[in-house]
C-alpha cells in the first residue's frame, strides 16, 4: 500500500527517507491438514492474502514497522528491525478461527536513522487501513512504533473532532521519557502522545500494566502521576489480583470510545520472552495477561493493535515469536470457535 497522500495534519514524509516493502507472500507457508471438513482445519498461511487496498473487505491486516533506531537511541540492544517478517513466519502455522479475511500489507523500513520519517509513513499506512475498516496489527520493531500507531489512529478519527482514545500498554516501562539530543526513541512514545494531546486539547488516557519498579526512575513515576496515568506494578499482576485488575480495566475502557492496544514483549518474563531489547526479571504471567486481553478484544472498542520490542537476535527456541503469535491469535479469535 502506498503512502501517497496525507490527511490534514499528517504530512507525507520524504520518500527517500524510508523504504516501503510490499508483502512477501513466500513467508506464508506451513502444514496443511486433511480433514473431512476442510474449512475447519485452516491456518493463517492458507487464509492470508495480499492487501488490495480499497477493494479489500473488512478484516484483520498486518503491517510491519522494521525499526530499531529508537532502541539504539535509547541505548538498548538493536535487532528489532528484523522482527516483522519473523513474526509473520510465526503466525503462518496458527489456526485461523475467524470468519473475516486476513491480509498482509506493507512493511515500513527505517533507513539511515530517519526514524521520524518512518514513523510518519507508518502512521499514514495505519490511517488508510483504518479508513478501509481494517483491524490493523502492527508488527515491530521497537516501541517507537507506538507514536506512529497513535498518529495513524488519531488522524483516522480526525483530531478536530476530539476523539476519546484510551491507550492500554502491557509493558515493564512507562516509556514517558522526554526526547534528548538524539531525538525521540523507544522510550519516549507516550510522552510524545501526551504532549500532542495537550497541544491538540485531546484527552490523554493511558493505562500501563506490568510496570517494574526497578526499570523506571523516580522522575518517570512523577511524570506518570502528573499526567494522570493509570498503572499497575508487575508484582500486582498475579492471579490473586485478577478480579481487581479486571475491574480496573473495565473502568478504564468504560471512560473511552476507542482503544489502542500496544504490547511490549519485554513486559513478559524473560523465560517466555528472551528475544526482546530489555528482558524482564519478573514480567506479567500469561494466566493474568490473557484474560485481560480477552476483555479488551471483546470490548467492541478495540481499533488498533501493535506488538513491540521483538528482537529475533536474542530469541531462544522461538519462544518470543511463539508468544507473540499466541497473543495475536487470541486477539483475533472469535469465540466460541464453533
């Protein structure tokens, strides 16, 4: 899909400052099950089609953001730029349990350190997918994807109409740093969003689940409280606290009209997600994360999903890519299955 034109307020970046790679359908292959009811035995690789733009029926559409420039600026370990295609391969064998179609679309590649141009191009791409009634799933890439994703959503909704968007982030980090001399990074997206919301007089609703006390400085906690951020510590993300967490999540969703869900894989235990930019010593257990994700999925307010900080260079036995594929499968699952 081409980022040819821009909506008001979302400028088209210099096409020389980033690269747009069209879908590589050769990534989509896997086993084919012989069953008496074949349509009940389909997998993603058998259902996914090349996104055809305005002629595509409403469905789920993948969009890649191949960047670790924000991670590099944030002094993390690079490698997340190769995440999108690895995640596509991990998804290929997942069962397809949805009536709607699924598409693969372009990957925006950050070139020459031009992060801001890549973010702008990805924002335009996401906005166009939303305009065409798709549920976009962004495949990162570092968490700098969040600023791009949010811009795409807000411009689809038109900022002058003051849309009431809620951001839900599964993450060990607030990512509320202010940009420094190196510029914005994977640690700054939610400060950028808050600053933009202030300038545009938009509500800023941000819920961060899994915050680690030993991964955020005092100034970040102060900033979070000053901005009215709702958050829960990683050691509160337990099965014993699930009812409390579910109630808090429900209250958050009730006060917004649209939900943008971003999942930073470093919010999960390092044993589950070793392939990330900054592995977690504790993290959110799956038995807590999955019920919360189901509630978000079933809220009828979910407009956009992205997966951040997957770094294939450090993955062990494909654990992290399999975790990401499981979460995406859960978020696109129509229950009951039959």
